[in-house]
């Protein structure tokens, strides 16, 4: 199977999504399924953090152990009803035009940051840096997704983009209205999840694809995982949280206090999906 190219797609899902994905990867590795061998890694939002961790060379068990540490220095954030209402309004006004929707939420993000309703860029940079074992791009093909807040255009960053990894991941994690856009080359960028929670279609052309999707559903112009993988000629396995994992994750995916439980739930869930994932990954 050496000629079969593999892709690992890591979706967005907040701090709890990071924990759940790392727990799942650790559990799968324990079951004999090593997703760390992927030829391509695609990371969106939380998935960009996980991708950075998995491609850093740090042992998976060490990455998992980090998810169990008390979140003593991390601030709780929340998607408020006001922010969600603005997303809904942006969807209505965009009339299912994805670029128009992303441009509107980009404007929301810029305004919220400019009037001090979000942390500063420096504060967020420090928070993102604390989650990355390395700030160097890996040799492996690693794609980080983001959105240009001004134009609404979908953007991808790789080691060939001339953008530092820390900035790329920060941009991918910049939830509009909650965290500030990240300035790169004079442009401001927001969460790649504003196009899709996983952007799984970026793995098109790879033979075997595994998608870890804390939030598999779509909404309005934001495509679901199923919509993006339907029609791919690749062999695909999509894993999303089971009932126990959803309970562990809770209602606020941006709460660091739920990270440990989410990681443990992801690891426990791995046993029930290992055979299905192995069938796709190793065939």
C-alpha cells in the first residue's frame, strides 16, 4: 500500500475539540492505528493546533498528557447569544453566498476587536504559543486554513507561504467576535471554520482520508463534513463525537475546564471506531 497517499483532516471545535482529537489519536495509536503517518495534514481552527502538535515530532502520549494538565492560566471564552445572532444575520444577508457571509463575519470580527471586545492580538498570540510544541513548520505537508477578514476569501497557509506557523494557527483559530483577527502581511485573517468546520475537500486527490470532526454539521454557507466528502473517490472515514464525548465536551467548547474530560472521552471512543478507521487507513 506504499503507493496509497493518506490524508488526515482535523476539524474545528474549540479547546474541547483539541482535547477530544488528541485523545482520539492517542487511543487509535494504542489500538495500532497510527494517524501520525499521514502524507497530508489539514488543520482548521482547533484542528490547526492539533495538526501542529502531531507534526511536531512530540510523542502522542506526551501530547495527550498535556491535555490532562489543569488549565490554570487559560481564560474561559464563550460564544455569546449576541455573537451567534450576528452570525445568523450575516447568513441571512449573504443569501447563501459563502464569500459574502465570510466578509460580513470578518467585518464583525474587526469591529469587535477594534472596540476592545476581544483579547488583544498579543494576548491571543501568547495563548496560541502555549499550545504549540514548536513554532517551526514541519517537513510534512501541513495545510492551515483561514479566511481573509476583508475580502471573505478562503485562504490556506503552508510552509511555502512565507508566513510563520504561529501566525497561521492563530489566524485559523480567530473565532469572529470572540478572538481578534490576526494581522499577516497587512491583511487581517479569521477562523478557517467560517468556510467549513473541517474543509475536508482540501484532501481531494488523496487515496485514504480520515476526518476527525468535533463539529461535523454545517450551517448556511458553512459546508458540513458529509457534503464535502460526498463524491470523493477516496476511501474516507469520518469520526465525530459519540454520546459520551458530547457529554464530556459540554455546551461551551471554549471552556478549558472541559478539556481533560474531552480528551479522556476521545481516547475512550477510539476503541469503538478503531476497526473502521484502520480499514480506511491501512486497508
